[in-house]
């Protein structure tokens, strides 16, 4: 048993280091460096090895009759101090902890044995008392009866978005779920619109000595975020479900891809109706009209840059369909300006800013096929979930199980209208410039 505890602690340290690498890059609003990627991948391999060690030890415990009694393991409170396991037991007492080797076993248990005692800790109800582990993820509204919250160790792996995978989230300002996680959240924001100034209406006066100071007011707005449901369905054959170790790889990969795709689409081009409000639909954007329909000229690129809010970390987000246009951009003298040597491949920057291609952008010639954005001006509010429920009857004829996954999230730009330049108030800039 001490060996299992030691291994779990070692794995926890690896995961903490991996999180710190991602967090540091996010805070500095940059991509991972090559050394950070190598360190992250090395830690990932070590964590996988430790997972295998833990899985073997748990199986041994089940065979020897010590089913699910696991020693208390130090965990971290919100204030950074250590706590040990479930505080409801007597000092030094061992507690019962649900054990699932991987997400495949968790799904298989829901599909084949919904009465398994391990699921009690993750059952999702709209009413009455739940154990502490489940209460921490219960949402504010009325949920669907009979659903199950995916265990934290699996949900973090499913919904975590690495900088090289997502486009908007890695550079956005992300607000944690909090409690209750799905409650409405109001975020104060300076009113920097055309009726004010870049400092939210603060006026500066230059006055002589002993002259009364003129009062000024700072104008604020509210940005309201209310996590909304994203629902996904995944069909798994009973044959694959029975081999839950293999199913785990398939399920986790597919859920992760679906989660990243759904969020990124909404954060970029969502309407705000029952979903996040996307960058290209925000009232704070600037629409820059292209010189020629269905084309992207060098003048468009420079013009967009001239309307961007400087001082942050700008990034180009482009549809893959724009590559033929960007690759052949030329100046007035017909000189190639972006790709100058085909042997070196597509450059990673344009006008000094990173270029990210996304297959969620509208196609070439449509508003939003190319944008220049500072993602830190985009707010994301985490909610509860992911939660899962299952139907074994819906696809009975095809011998398949249908899982429904639900998680809550909201996002919208922090800025509600373009900002007038301090020295030229008739001209505005924005952290979201959209080629129209």
C-alpha cells in the first residue's frame, strides 16, 4: 500500500509541473518554447508510466480483497495549504475512494452497471443530499436526473486545451468555474467607447498651484457571462465497450477533439444565442473592407494592422482557404512579401505577428476569413461538467451504446465597442479587426 501512495504522489507532482508549464505560457501570452514542449512531452510519458503502475496495483488490491480502501493522500486547498482526503472521517482513518482505471472503465460501468457503488460519488441530481465529491460539481439549475459527472482526473484530460491545439482559449482571459459554477457572473469593464476615451472617461487637467482640483468620473460597464450547455453525442459499439481499456483511448480522444472544436467555433464565430458570442460577431470589432472582393491584398493586411489595438499580443487567425492568397501577396513592384522561398515552407509570422490557421474560420471571401486579434480581450467563464448519461435502447438494433456529454461554458469579448485613439479621437482601434 505505501508503494501505491508514493506512486500517486509522484504522478501528482508530474501533473502539477505540466500544468505550470502551460500556465506560464498562457500568462505570458505566448506559445510553448521547444524546450518546454520537450519537457512537457517527457513528463507526459512519465505520467502515463505511473498511471500503468497505479492501474496494476489497484487490480492487485481488488484480487486480494482490499477492494477500494486507499490511504489518505495529501491534497491542496484553495489557499495552497495541504489537506488530507475526506475530512468527514476520524483522524488517521482510512477512507473509501472510488476507483476507475480510466475513462473507458467509467463509461463501461455507466453502460452496464449503473448501480455500481463507485458511481454514487459522481451521480448528478437536481435535488437532495449528495456526497461532498459530487456536490462540488453540482450546477445551479435543474439538471437531468440520472446523469454522472465525469471524474475530475478524466475531465481535466478531456477538456484541457494545449496551446498548439486550440486557437482562442490559449490566449484568452479564462475565469474559473467557482461555486455555484453555472451562476451568472458580472465582470466590470471600463467604458472605452466612442463617447468616452481610452481611459474610461478619466479626464486629466493641468492646473496651477493652489487652484481647486476638478473632479472626474470613471465610467464602467458590466460584462455578463452565463455558462451555456454544449451537448455532444458519441456512439460506441458494445464490442468496443466491453474492451474498455481500448475504448478509453478512443473515447478520450474523440471527446477532446469535439470539445476543442465546439468551443473554438463558438469563441470565434458564435452568435451569442444559447452559445458564446464569437469575436467576429462582437460589437467591439472593427470590420475592415477588403480592396477587392474574394481577394486578400497586401494593402488589406497593412490596413488591418493600422486599426488594431496595440500594446498586447496580436495574432493573425486565418482560414486555410486563404493560403493561396497569402502565399502570393505582392507589393506594387510584384515582389513576394510573405513566401519568398518555397523551400522554407509557410512563414509562421506576418508583419511580425504569429499566424494561426483554423478550419473553423469562414471561407475565403467571407467576413472573418482573416482576423487580427488580441485574445486577452476575450473572456471565457468556465461552468460545470462535463457530465455524461447513456442510452442502451436508442441504438439497440445496431448493437451500440449512445453517450451524451454535457459541459457548461460561456465566452464573449471584454470590449463592447472600438476605442478612439488618444491623439486622434475620430479614428478608432480594436483588439478584434475582421477582414470584411
